[in-house]
C-alpha cells in the first residue's frame, strides 16, 4: 500500500458493498460509484473505483499484485536496501583493517 488512507477500513468496505448492491439501479458501474461516493462523503468516485479494483485483485477476480504481496515486496525491498548498506559498511571496514595489517608496525 503507500500512505495511510484518510478513510477507515469499515467505510471502504461499506462503499464496495454498496456499489455492488445499487449497481442494478444505475446505467453504469461508474454511475453507481459516483452515487455511493456522494452518499458516503468520499471525495471522488475514483477513490471508490480504486477500492473496488483493489478488492477484485485481492480476491483473485482481477489479475494483479495483491495487497499482501505488495506489502511483502515493500518489506523485502527495505530489507534488501538495509542489507546492501550493511554490506558496504563491512566492505569498507574490511578494506581498512586489511590496510592496517599490511602496514609495517614499529615494535
């Protein structure tokens, strides 16, 4: 996901259910989304459309990367970056200590 939603999860779920329920009363799915967005005080029908599409991907109705998979990819990307930084630090330390061992020391 991205930034946290300004809409609670319950409202998003309710909007998705409402669109499915009122869809037969409207000439298009987008018209139903617009009506539901207005009824629930959601800023844009596009917001509701996004919630519906995300739900379809998550349930396997629509192809795409699920929310769970996206979260795992994000976590692994962060972990990978952290490991790369740690590896660079270890390489620098290794080079420093190797140079110290090669340097002649006065006894």
